[in-house]
């Protein structure tokens, strides 16, 4: 009996679909939350003066 190449590609497609569908659902749910977090931070570019950044600059002095 000859091996059917269509069967292998169907299996590969189903494997990919079973992994990518939940990943796509997570991306859809996480995208609005990430946008909200960015808007809460001010959304501007650049360095913000926070205790964390001050501590970094204190330890990075030469």
C-alpha cells in the first residue's frame, strides 16, 4: 500500500490548529489589558524618574 501524503499534511494541520487556537485566544484577551497598562503609565516615551531608576543610577556610577 502506498503512503498517502495528504494524511500527513492533515495531521500536521490539526496539530498546528490545536496549538494555535488557544494561543490566539490568549492574545485576544491579553491585548486590551496590555493597552490599558500602557495608558495608565502615561503612554509617553522616555525615562521616568522613579525610585527604581534612581537606585539603578546610584549603583551604576563609575
